[in-house]
C-alpha cells in the first residue's frame, strides 16, 4: 500500500495519467480537419516517389510552384495512418497534445518559488486546448508542441544559465519541414533577446541562436525561394478564413474569448505585482503581451497565448486560489481522470471521423461509383476531401492549400461565386468547370 501511494505521487504516474487523458480527448474529438486529406495525398505521393513535388496535380485552375511548408507533417500523418489506421491519426493528435502539456509543466517548475504541479490546472489547460483546436490532426499541432518546448528551453537558459537553447538548431530544421509556424519560434527567441537586453542581462546567446536558426531555414526541399514564400504566407491577409479572423469577430466572440480573457487576466496580475513591488520580469511580460496581441488578431494563434499563460504565469494564477481548494480540486480531478480513461475503448478509436454533415460523402461516392469524370467546382474547405476520394478521375477548383498553390485571383473568384457578387459566374466561364 505504501508503494502504491508513493507511485501515485510520483512524476511517472502524473505523466501517465496526462498521456492517457490526452489520448481520451483525442478519441472524443469527432471530426477530421478539412486539410487532412491533402496531407494524406502528399504523404502517399512521398512514399511512392521518394520526393516532394513542386507542381500541383490536383487542380484544373492555374497554379504556381507548390511550396508545401507542411510536407513533413504529411509524411508523419500518412505513416501513422498506414501503420495503425484511423487510430494512428488519433495517436498523432494525442502525442503532440501530451508533449505540449509536458513542456508547459517543465516550464512551470522552473519559476521562482514555483507552486507544486496541479493536475487540476493541467486538465484545465488540456480542456481549453481542445476547445481551441477541436479538429483532429492538424499540422499546426506540431508548432504548438515545439513552441511549448522552446519556451522551456528559453526559460531554462534565462533562469539557470543553461546551454539547452542550442538544441533549437536541429529542432529548427525539423520544425521548418513540418510546419511554417517555425517563424513563431524564431520570433519568441528574438523577443527574449530584446527582453534580456532591456533587463541588462546576457542576451548575445539568444541573438546567435536566432541568427543560426534563421540560416537553417534554408534546409528544405525548395531552397532559398522558400524563405520568400514563408514571409509572404505569414503576413498574408486572410479576412475571409474563419480561423484567421479576430477574436472580436461576431462568430468568434463567445467561443474563443475565454482563452483571451485568461491571457489578459495574467497580464493584469503581472502588472499588479509591478505596482505593489515595483518589480516586473520584462521578458516574460513581453512574451505574454505579444501572444495576446497575436491571439487577438487571429483566433488560430490563441493557442500560443494559452501555452504562454499556463507555462510562464502559473504562479500568478495559482495565487488567486486558496491552497486547500487547489488540493481538493487536484484529488477530485485525479479521480475523475483515472475513471474517465477506462472509457477510451468505448470511443471506438479505430473508426474514421469523416462526418456526413461536414463532408459531401454521398455525393462523392455517387460520382465514384458511376465513374463520372470532370472538373469539380469545390468549396474552399472541401477540395482536399474531394481530391482524396476522386483523383485522378476528377480535378478540383481549389482547396485549403491556398497560398501554397494558388494565386489570390483564384480565391477571389470563388469568393465572388459564393457571395453571389457581380461577377459570380467567372468561375464557370473563365475556367473549364464541368
């Protein structure tokens, strides 16, 4: 009995429970992301040819060089899918979620007079994380995982004078070929350099790692031209794409505002500490302000706000609560999580999450069964699903690869068609749409 109690209180048990909870949450998410199917196509193409194509073969509309900043994610997704079927995709989701939470905890422990790790707060973090990212298997999950890891590296360098930040160099190469969100990592390193410079602390290491990591972006299938694409893609206006809208957009204000509010609350607590003690950690506060602004502008980036808040401002949040209440919530949370994970087999993790209300499942099957060929005018989000099911018999107008493959004109013409604007029929007259 003593050994059991000792194990339950150990870090190993804590991480095991968190890992199983991540798996449970991934199993409970009930639909694949729109772009997953394009990722599987690219992954399959890679294993068949041994390389990444720079030419689009799925569309009947004009395209430019295909700069696939997510090709590495495609290979990972397809590998897991071929090895484990639909469960493999859920496994990828749960692994990235777990390591995101893992490095949040590691960063919490680094803080001065750190509060004990709270399973209640970790569960809260995970619930907010899946609320923010409800679709299964998205490439930006890798960016959130690496962002969390990088925060740990940076904080350990700042607080412990560690050399662990040099690990960012090989990670940059991996991250860069998994998702274009690598620029968020470079941005945070640069902000740490600014923060430490303002605080009159050593900052040259951050500048050097930032510089070398930026150079390592050249290691990709497309060479130096990819850097130009990466800059344009990360500064592109996407006002008609919902996940790139502001947190104050009418359709988002209620769904995403919780994470934004928590970030702002943490900032208020940091400023309150400054008012009372005339002491503020410039670097931490600078990172929080930056991620809040990014999340405010684009709801997709609120996950960065969430990670920053729980990793760097855990102590400030804990101080709001009574310690006895936290202990009670931890025990209750642990019991709930322990019981809940036994429900994993009942979630049918091997079943595909292609929802008939979200995708044109019946229509696509009709075209496939009857061998009907021709170019299909696809809605923006559904293009990759149609390609996955019907290529090469049918080509699509466009899909979610957007700036990777298509010029703005293609998207604008589709927007005019869907909004029934003045030139709504351009997509039918200008392009060979069957």
